C-alpha cells in the first residue's frame, strides 16, 4: 500500500477524536469570551456544519471562528492568562516560526500536520481552532476583493519562505515585496471611500477574501453545534450564501477536502 495513502487513512480514523478535541478548545474560548464580553461567531465551514449537519461537517477537520479586530486584540491580551495549561495561544509574535500569520488556539498534547508545515521549525503543531479578524469595510466588487486578497496573501507567503543568495531569490524578493506593498496600499485607499456596510478579512495576512453584509452578522444569535449553543451570525443563510452560494448542496466524495495530512489526537496519556 502507498505510504501516503496509509497516513491519510490513519488520520481519517482519528478524525472524530480530532473534532472532539477541537470542540473542547472551542468551549474554553467560549468561557473566556463570555467572561470578558468578547463577541465571536462560528465562521466558514464550522457555521456551515452547524446549519447543514448540526455539528461538524462529517469530513471537516478544523474549527473557524470570527471576531472584530478590536475583540481579537482584547482576546490575545487576555487569553494567555486564562487558558488552561493544555492550550497555547499561537500568533506570529508568540511563536515566530509558525508557518501562517493566523491566530490559533493550539492543543499542546497532539499533532496536526498540514501542507507546508516545516518539521525543522520548533513551533507548536497541535490540534487547533483558527481565529479570523474582521474590519468594517465598504461594499466593493467581489473581483476586487479576490484580486487584492490573492496579492496580499500570496506575496506574504513567498516573502516568508527561506531564500537563498541566488538571482531568482533576489528577483522573487523584489517582485513580491513590491506586489505586497502595492496591494496593501490599494486596499487602504479603497477603504477610504463609501459607506462601511460590510465586514471583511482582506487587510490581514491570513485573509481569505471574505466580505459579509454587517446586517447578516450582528446582533449575534446562537446556533446548536454538537448539541451545544454557540454564537453565530444573526442571518446564517445570507452569511453562508455570500461564502458558498448553494451551501446546502453536499459535494461529491472526490471534492470533500481534508486540511490535515496527519493527525495524532494524543501524544501522551494524561495522568
């Protein structure tokens, strides 16, 4: 049997254990947010799973939540003091070697390997929950959003790969450095015009090119996820339609993607 196929099958066997650990992480985040009146909501595939399946999408192996930029900053200040010992707040500042500029709450007693993870770097690689910040933004064409997001995120990714002292490496540095600065500047200029009726994650290095009508998000409601109530956009139908289109249509088996390459839900037994 193919080695990589064996690894994939092993990880799929551990999928439910991974999901339950992510749910436990989410519950700890929820406690802190309630205690300090920090607003967050289920985002992306996690919200889709709640609406369509009442919990995780059966093949999904991550949890996404959204926050306003202001609330995310508050959370990053408070969480390190209040998270239990088995969890770690991972940011580009707290863990500079990490491969993505994404705020994650990581479990310290597991292993979750994604494409692009670097085993030579000692950053924490446990099971996690992603936190995505959003800002107020004007309603602009979706094609602009996608172009600027791609320019910002891809340029950042190239710039943060290891570079050699080769002609190609220098060329990449100057080309993508210029592209990153240009796209970031354009996004700031666009944001100066128009009434800010939407939330967007584009200005951030972890941006996914997402933009939602603010009225579809707040005031927040609640939704059942794995039998528990969690904050959710007040109009999940509008939110998910913006993101996925016909979100109730279940994709064929060949298009059901896993984020992970390898999952080990527990590194050592707790005493």
